[in-house]
C-alpha cells in the first residue's frame, strides 16, 4: 500500500513537472515566434539543446532575453534613424521654402526697382517736355 502511494506521488510529481515544462516550452515558443525571422534560428538552436538535455531552462531564457534585447535595441535604432531622416527632410523642406521666399522677395524688389526707374524716367520726360 505504501509503495502504491509513493508510486502515485512520484507519477503526480512527474506529471506536474511535465506540465510545467510544457507550459514553459509554450511560452518560449511564443517568445521565439515574436522575434524577427533572422533571430529565430539562434533561439530555436538554444531550445533544441535544452530538448536534447544539453542545456537548461536558464540558458534558454538567457539566450531569449539577449535576442529580445537586441531586437529592442534594433527597433530603437531604427526609430532614431527614421526620426533623424524625418527631421532632415523637414529641415530641407524648410530651407527650400526659405529659398523660394527669398527668390520671390528678390523678384518683387527688382520689379519695384524697375517700376521706380520707369517712373523716374517718365517724370524726367515730363520735366523735359514742360521746359
């Protein structure tokens, strides 16, 4: 009777261990699938080592954490690069607008100068005609 109880307890413990490992593996599989494709192979390799008994959960978790940090760093770098590009494009747009405005102002100034000279010329002709 005692032997049967010990066997049942051992079986229950083994089942609980398997369930915990299955839950952990399911979580790991989800973390791996969330990684970019080029980062999934090293993560799957780490998991394969664990499944062959050549590694432990901590090693797999550490490898996943390392890859997730790299993904996060890559995303942050990509975001910074995109923000920098957007800032440069905005600066270029503003500079082009400023140049366009200066050109328009210069054109207007030249037009006014021409009109002033034409008026001086007409005034000079009127003065000469009245003499």
